[in-house]
C-alpha cells in the first residue's frame, strides 16, 4: 500500500482499498490456477488498477448472467470470463463489501458500548456508505448482530447510522465547540497521538 504498516483498520473497510482487496484475491486465485487460465493478466497484476467502483459495479450488475461484469473485465482489464468465474467474482465482491460494512460497525459498537449509549444516531459520510450497493443494510445488520436485537425493522434499531453531508467539516466544528466548552469550564483538553 502507499502506507505500509499503517491504518490497518482503514485498509479493511474504506473505499480506497476495497477494489484492491478484490484484485489481490483474484491474483491469488490466478496463482493457484483456478481462474483466467492462459490469458494476459498484465492489467490485473497492476496494484490499485481496481478501485472501489469495480466491486460496486459488479455487485450492482442486474443481469443473471452478469453481463455487465463480463464487460468490465473484458473492456477494462482485457480478461475474458466464464459464467462460473463471474459468479465467483460477484460472490467475492459481496463478501468483501459485507466484511467492510461489518468491520465499520465494530468501531461504532465499541464506542457506543464503552460510552454506555443505548440509543444513538451515528452520522456516516463518504461514498462507500452512501453509494456502495447494500452497504447501509449490511452495516445495520452488523449492529443488530453485535447487540443481538430481536427487532426486524432496521428503522426501529436503537442505534441508527444516518447519512451525513460534509461529515469531516461538521465533525471538526463539533470537536472545536466541545473543546471550547471544556476550556471555558476550566477542564483540560487531551491530545490523542496516533
């Protein structure tokens, strides 16, 4: 990665890396001789050639024969795929997308449990949460699994993840306001070093 040994949690769940995770698994499957036999895999072997739009588009492929997935691999990577390879690729993308959503809510669940929050609205900003197919639903299911809620409707979950616009700017403003409030009350302000 561009930052070896750093930001491991981010690398498992953020948009910059999801396509690369798919690519790495595909390369591993090629090396084991399972897929893409006797093809030029030059593009596939290029790090970060697959951004997160790849698994997103593959998961969004509406055709039973995964025709759009075939087009993506043929036109963008120069790889011809069989029907069974496309099904494998689709399932791989689903697993990586689900893993990312579930890992994301582990952080949310940990903070809520540490702080004793029984109900909360968590603002989520970013293209993966807002645009990746099924990400919101998988995240909600992940929270349900963490807490063991018996509620069926995600809209009734005690902890809700809601879309946010400009989450970084809003978050910075909230932190600044809370810091000012602590300083005005004569309390210390700790600094977290990563």
